[in-house]
C-alpha cells in the first residue's frame, strides 16, 4: 500500500537500492548522481490510500488527536499531505523530505513544497541537509 491524494492504484518503481523506490520515476540527474543502483529493476501495482481515510480506520478510537506526521516518500510527500483532508487539523507538526535538487520526474520544486506547507499553517523551523559532490 502507498499513500497519496486520491484512492487509486499506481505503479511503484522498485530500485535496486530500495531507498530510491517511489511512485515517481528517478530522473536522469538522479542516475548521474547515484548510478545504476537507482534504476528501476521492478514495477509493482499498489493500492494508494488517502491518509485521512486510513487514519479514520486505524485511529478512530484515540481520544486526543495530536499527530506528528513524518513523510519520506521519495518525491511524493505533497501528494501524501494532500490526502490528509480534514485530518490536517489534527497534525501539530510534520517532517517532510524536501529535495533541493529534483531527483524524480514530476516531483515538486522545493519552494512549492514549502509554500504548500506554509499555506496550511506550518512554519519552517529547520533544514537538515546532505551534501554530495555533483561534478
């Protein structure tokens, strides 16, 4: 199962190095940076669920709704965030992996991601960074 903005089925691109597996294909820049280990070696069809519906099913019995949402979905965090729907009001903090250099096809630019989170009422408090040699 995967999370997204709508209930559906999608193809997940499974990479040899599984941390790069995603509902989005790696782009040429990612392949240049990390080599063949990021290329898709398999494709699987998975069910995609909205987080608001899933939370209703698995957490409806909890009294206090203070959610810390950690997302690390290889370029798909905004789609997961959009799937919160009315459960957004229960999220008190979130952690999102926002890549400054796009490494997946169709992933949002980092400024777009930050803007979406800010419009939803969240403020940026820190960046974690990983530096790699790109030339």
